[in-house]
C-alpha cells in the first residue's frame, strides 16, 4: 500500500492523482443526486477540449475519461521506472516521456470511447429535441424535481438518449419509473415530464398541467 501511494504521488502520476480525486468526487455527487450531469455542456463549448475531436458527449464525461486513462498509464509507467535504477537526470527525462505517452494514450482511448457513448447524449437541433415530446421515458436519477432530473428516451429511429427532465409537481419519480414527456423548455434545454400513470389516467384532475 505504501508503495502504491508513493507511486501515485511521484512525478508524473501526481499531476493526475489530484485531478482524479476531483473527478471521483464529482461523480459521487452526481450518483447521490447532489449535482446534475449537465449534458447540455458539450465539449464544443470548452476551449481546451474543443479541438481534440471529443465532441458528442458532455465535457465532464470527456474530461473524466482523459484524467482516468492518463492517471492509469502514468501510474503503470512510474511503477516500471522504479525498478530500473536510473540516475536522477535520466529518471527525470524518462518521466517526462511517460507524461507525454500518458497524455497521448488518454486522448486516443477517450476518442475511441466517446464515439459509442455519444449516442446516449442528444446533440441534435431544437426541432429534433421536440420530437421527444409525447414519448415515454425511463427515469435514470433517484428523483426528479423542478430543477433536477435525467431520463432515457428512445427516438422513433430506435436510438436512445439521456436527457434533462423536470417536473412542476412533487409526484414520486425515481430511477426506473416511467414518465411521459409533454413539453420542451427551449431556454432551459430540458423536458417537462409527469408520471406515466397520471398522464394516462382518465381522471381530468390528474391530466397534464397546462
């Protein structure tokens, strides 16, 4: 364990170790519902990532993959260097090489991974997003409120996407439950939903809010 910690805190791995802690902390907050994934923040809007060919997924997803892969490659490279018995000057030079390799590998792997991941995130125009209105979706977060929630919806062509959803009321909408998308908020870039059982209830008082 001591050897692992020492390697993780050695150059160049240490550069990614602290970033990895931030990434892990962020995803823990997302999984617990404290933070929203924010899939409307696309890579194209982030100057540092826009030119890397990592479009189609939220910037947080691309950045997390970059950090995780770079950390793993640099950790493996640093562990190998420890057993070579290199001098100080040679060790620094080779460590810089490991850093470069880690960055290149992280970009290559992330670029390969974001291609299949991209289909889960909507990147179409406003008109294409309106095509989801009237369709059923499956809630993917632990709750849906007026300012938080995500759901998976399947388009007419069979492709699926994870979208931001909100509900004006306080109906119980939890992960795995079915909801009806009944409107799209252009300004907020999210969909209004309501529980499917209420949407198709014959009681007029439980129909779609106007």
